[in-house]
C-alpha cells in the first residue's frame, strides 16, 4: 500500500508550519486585537515593504489649515495659506530565534513531538516579544535599551504635552511617592480633556458607531483602583458594558475591565516601569499607564515573509541526528511621533508596587 508523507525540510512542510506559527502568534498576541490596516486602529499595520525592497517607511501628517480666509471680494491672491506637514518613519529589521533537539535518542524518551514543542515554544516567545515591543513603545520606556524588546527601534520618551502623573503637582516619574497611587479614576478625565484639546487632537477609535480611547494599566495600578470603593470609581467602570451601553462583541472590549468617560480599560503586566527624566534609569516603584487613540503606533512587515509573515526553517545536524527549528520575522514597531510630539498616546504615571 502506498502512503504519502512529508518529512523534515520538505518545502510543503516548512510552509505549513510557517503558516501555523503566523496564525497562532497573531491569535495569541495581546496587541492583535488593536491591529488593522486602517488609520482608525490603535496599531496601524503598514504593508508597503511587504511588496517592495527597503528597510524604512516614511509617513506624513498634514495639519489642519488655520488661516482666516477672505470675505466677499477681498483679494485672495497673496493671502494663500501654506500647508504644514510633518513626517515620521519606521525601520524594519529581522529578528530570529531557534530551538534544537539533543538527538534522536532524547526524542525517543519523550511522548511528544519536538516539532510541535518547537512550534509552541517559538509561538509563545514571539507572542511575548511583540506584546512587550508594543507596550515599551507606547509607554515611552527609554529605560529599555535592548531593541529586541522594543520593536527593533529605540523608544521615545513622552513629551510634556503627552505626559502626566496622577498628581497634577508632580511632573516627573521620580517625583512620585507612596501617596501618589492610581486610586482615583479622575486622572482619566484629565487625560481625555487633554486628548481632545491638543493640537492635533488625539483621535479616538470608532467601535459600532461610538468613539473610544483605550487605556492600559499595570496590575498594581488596577489593584489601587479596585480598593477605592467610592461612588464613581472602579465599581462603576463596567457599568456601561453591563447595562448594554456599549457592544462588547468587538475584540477591543475582549478582556477589558470596563469603560469610563469613553475610555476602555485594559490590564497588562507589561505596562512599563517609570523612567528617570534625567538619567532614563528605570524606577521600579512607578508604572506608566497609557491612554491611546487611533494610530498610536505603527507596525510594518518585510516582503520576505510572504503571506505567512514568519519564516520557518528546519535543519538537521550531526548526520541527521539532531533537529533544529528557527522562526524569524522582518518587522518594525514604533510609537507614532510627529514634529517631536507624540501623536496619539498620553502616559499617566503613578506610584505602583506589589500589594
């Protein structure tokens, strides 16, 4: 009886596992629910380099016209207004990781597949790496200098207009003490007010005809918020969802803590520590919650990854005794910044420690 099988290094096998890795990573990634090709997404995916050569994408921002115009038959010639535009760019590079078996005898002793365990391990590694890159970028975590955890480009510290602390009297992370915890939800009111009045204003994302911002808090900050049982605080957060005020079928609500003042709250342990404003050193007693609008960050992929995005390579060593598997991705992830100003993020720092 004839049987069809596909062995290690078969092109179809490699393509199959590459596709499986791409699907499972994007499904598991926390940030994937905020990704999309449109500018209304928090993470806008740029695909220009997936179809052509290059390692850098430059994108622009046109500011709103601000001239007064001309009334009646007043001369318009000589009163024209110049367009004001700014640009930002994202660089892509390759990141890879691999696992390798100890040999056929080692595989004989275990009841599971090395290839499957390689897929699971590399999936978890890539999921965590992409999520950390997203959070370190939007938090402006300049204390993290390892580009492998920052989307392959250096984080940029938040500017003064896009940074605040839970105390309006404190202007730096290092100034926050134990009395400056994230226990009062009204810091969100300040952030929303600023988002709407900045130039340019931070554009919310649209979900089922309604507009929302998205805020990410560290578990320490969430605990501080939960412990305030006063009316209008944490206990009222999920009232909008529970009473049907919003549609929670959209992925942007998946796993959320609730909604307040048009802001969807999410909890993530990857929310970065504070950063010293002078030395950029990490401050372990501070966490940087961050509120985002549309196009808060950009994610770009390279063309070598085809539709599967990830490369999957299997290789045999030592006279085909050992199996090695590698998974790579050409990508870049970056917070959006125009004219040295954050475009769609507001950092909200607080003192936050384990309880």
